[in-house]
C-alpha cells in the first residue's frame, strides 16, 4: 500500500483549503482524500505493533483498532451533532465490506483463479454474528416505529423517546458483550475465530519469520501522528458536509453510506481484494467479514455510549430503508458463503446489489 502514501500531499492541501482558501468543496475533497493514506498508516502501524506483541495481544489490537479511523471520524461527527451522518456511515461500512469489497474479491479472484474455496466454519460463524447484529438494529427500529404508531407520531423522524434510549443502551451493551465473547472464542480457536490479522498489508510471510518492518517506537509514533492527523481531517470533513450537501444537491445519507466509509477503509479494502486475487480467500474473508462484524458489534454500540458524552444521545433507531437493505445484504452474503466456495459470478451478484442499494440511497 506504499503508493497510497503519495496521497499524503492532500493533508497539507486540506489545511490550506480550510485556513486560507475557505472553499467548502475543496475542504471536503482534500480532507476525504487525505484520510485515505492516513487510515492506511494507522492500520499499518497497528499491524506492526501486532507483530511485536505476539498473536494473542496482536489479535486483540486488530480486533479493537481495525476500524480506528472510522471510529475517529464518527466520533467527530457525533460531537458536531451529525447523528444522521454517523448512522449512515455505520450502515455504509457494513454494506461496503459485505457487498463491494467481498464482491470485488470474489469477482477478481474468481476471474484469475477459477473456483475458490475457503473455511466454511469461519464463513458460517461470521454470517451468524452478522445476523445477530442486524437483529440488534431491527428490534430498536421496529420498536420505535410501533411506538410512534401507538402515539400517532410521524413514523420516519427520530424524536426524544426515553424508552428507545433505554432499549438502545441495553442492546448496545449486549452486542459489545457478544463481541467480547467472540474475541475470547477466537483466541481459544484461532483457526475459526475473528481475531486473525486484518491490517492493511499482507504480512503473512513476515509473521511466519517474525520480521516486523518497524520498531515498537516507530510504530507507536506513526500510530500517534496518524491518529492526530485523522482527527484534524475529520474535523474539516464533517464541518464541510452541510455546505457540500447544499452545493452538490446530494443527501447527507448518500454521503454517509457511500463516501465516508470508503475514505476510512480504502487501504484495508484494497488488501482484501489483493489477497483474494492471490487465491488467499480465508484471509480475504477475514478482512471483509471481520471488519463488518467489528463495525456492527463493537463500533456502532460503542458510539451509542460515546454519544452520552455530547448530550445528544444516539440511538439504534435507523431509517427502515437502511435496516432492510442491511438485512438483505447479510442474507445474500451468507447465502454465497455457506458452501465454502466461490466464483466470479457470485462476486458480480454482490456488486449488483451494492449498485442497486447505492442508487436507492442516492435517490432517497
């Protein structure tokens, strides 16, 4: 992923656009592009630390920091009161991993290698965990819809509801507990767990010989600097969202579902596709499915609790269209993964679903 580092030039350009040019469109564009290499560096530093710390602690680092860039972006958005953008980015991250990245992986890997095979146990457990996360979103959403019908309120607007707040906090806590249980299980059974490496480089050969590229000090320094830079880029990006929405005529929902997740995960997404092209489908599935589970079972519930710090509580009530698209995507991804083998046509099918969903979000 070294070639992504050339995009670091957009980091100072974003500062220039923010403090000198004062052009919202340029601020948004430069910040979004600048986040791509920064997220890659953050993931690479995490991966290097994981090599130094060994498989168990390294797996925990990957399981907690694998989506750190996206977590930072969403926390900044939460602080700015952009809850719709945060929820859309959560859905978009899961859809991007399940449909776009897995679809590209199956398509390109299948075109090069023909029929590919992978661990059915890993795919089966991942599908079950994703269904669990969808249930965790469906129940608060349907609960609130029924509650609004009973009270004669508008269905698709979120209004203060103490019952929904309590339900969201309870569901979020349960999802985090299940995620912790899955980590414990993965450490006990690493061959089928989700604590495998999901960094932004294919370090399989390096890890076999225990040859990290960076020292612990260098890794920690890169991790710190990348994190601070991502905070600044996120501030610029989120601050420019509303003017860009007005100028381009696209919805905040579309930006959150399609664009924000891509800039935070491009580096990891490219690795997932690369390793599938090399016929390493287990690693590719670990990247796409593992990242989806981390967003659904850890990042989204954690944001519910973090939102309490900012006064405007985020709940697990999502736009019904988002939840339905998410549920259907989990179903089709599970159907494709259940037999332990894949081909290029199945990849094309996942991509087709992603494009159809994207059109829906664009026009909604």
